[in-house]
C-alpha cells in the first residue's frame, strides 16, 4: 500500500456551491474534507446531482477534488442510482484508482455500488436510521419511503461501518458487521472560534427543517407557557417548512397564541449566516421525535451554547445533564418547561453550561480530530485486507 492513501467518498446531491450547504450530511462531509486538509490522504468526492447534464470537476483543497455527475432523468432516485450512477462509479474508480470507497449515504443510494466497485473495499457512515424515521413519521408517503429505504439498506448493508453513536450501534446490532468504529460528525473550525457570550439574553434557537419529526409545536407550546408566566424568551428559527399543511398548522398556533413578537423566522440561510445567528443565541432546543446524532447540537456545543435536547436516539450521548444542558421527554411538556425555568435569567448557569459544552465539543467534534479518527479507521480496514 502506498504511503499516501487514496479514498473516494460518495454522497448524493452535494451542492455545486459549497457555501450553499444547508447542514446535515453535506455539512458533515464538507467538514470532514476540511479536517483531511494537510493529512497524508488524497480524496475524490463523487456526487450525483439532478440539476446537471454533464460531469464537472472542482478543486476543494490541495488534496481533495469533487466530481459532480448527472444523476439521470428518471423520476425515482433509486432507478437513477442503479441504471445511470453505478456505471459512473465504475468509471471514476477506474480513473482515480482508490484504495477505499466511503459511502456517506445508504438506503437506495447503495444501488450505485452494484457492478461498479470492482472489488475495492468500502465502508458506510450511517447518518440516518430509516426504519426508526418510518415509525415516527405520520405522513404515509414519507413513512413508506422510509420503510423502503430501510429494507434496501438491510439487504445491501456493508460489512464495514462508521456509526455516529452508541444508539446507532444498538439499532444495527442484529446485522453482521465485520468492523465498525464510532466516530461523530465533524464540525468546522469556525464554530469553535465563536466566543462564549459574556451576557445572556434568554435567546432560544431552533435549527433544521421544520417538519413533524422535528416537533416544533412542542417547543412553541413550551414557549407559550413561559410567556404566560412572564418569562419572556425569544426564539430564532433557522430552516424552512417542507409540508404546506403542517406549515399552516404551525402558523395558526402562533397566531392563536400571540407568539409572533417572540419569534424570528430566518428561513434557509448559508452556513456563514447560520454561524452569526448561533453566535447571538444562548440556548439551543432540539425537541425531535427521532434523531441519530444531530449536527446542530454538535455545532452549537462547539460554539459554546447550552443545549436542551429530547431523550431520543443519540441525543442523550451528546448532552451531560446539569453540566452542558438538560434532557427532556417529548411526552411531557413539563420537562421542557422546567428546563426553560432553570435557565431563564440564569446567566451564571447558562455560561457554565456553555463553557463545558465547548470543552466537550473540542475533543469530540473538531474536524481535525474527527478526520484523524476516520483516517485511522481507514488504515485499519486496509490492514485487514492485506492480512
């Protein structure tokens, strides 16, 4: 094996302009690439995009380039992945000659490995857990889509895995895995550079797509209760609605409870703008019904923010109760109200949580540390191959 490792990373629909990334898997990939900068590795990212008709290549950093390929024009992603993308994977492997292929998405995206990898060892990072998402999703279409993706994932599940959390390990415990590591998503250096606020202003923050799984009505009900007690929190909301019916329900609740003066909707904004909003906030609230290991918690902890998170998925692994934040039960509004009560006009407690959150996050989520752990796992997989 050459001293310089060659790795191909596959991810669907990476934005053509990296600054347009809205978060989630794409942020995790971009941050991992930044962590790899200067390390003994050469990376090619292969992304499949609906909006392009021919391939294009850009240089991301000194040791990383990105090849954008057309996904195809069939109405279903799964059919495009199988019939159009798999041959392109085969072509890029022939050109780049990677030692290892790293999938940053599973489900139907794994169709791209059929007929294309040519014996190159590969691994998968599990970002979302489709079956778990299907159980909590009330929309029939999305529920069936989640179950389908979960079934495909189980059938085509790789033998080498990066889990983001112990929760993910438990969820996939029955499947045969040759080798795995637990490595969380990487956070860019910019969040760590944000200073901990000297004074707090009872500013809450929500970041993410606004859908039923993210459970923003639970947060709004708690906010309404706090306002009724004359505890005047404000809430910044970063992200957009995906379902117009759900949007109407949320807006009606806001109007009926006179919450508009305490809310600020920012919509989808570039990561640079997200950082400014995060910097101004005091407390992040994540009230989701299902999560694996939310990027937004890692980012806000890295920025030195106290966090209130639901006891679902991998969230309890991220928050140290009474040291970096609080955990709440989405079946009990009182648990969130009590957490907000504890932090209202409590600058010393908020600052203490914020400082500890930044300390914990530096070790766990800094892109250089995550990249080093990922590179170490790559080496272990290749050493096993040659033994």
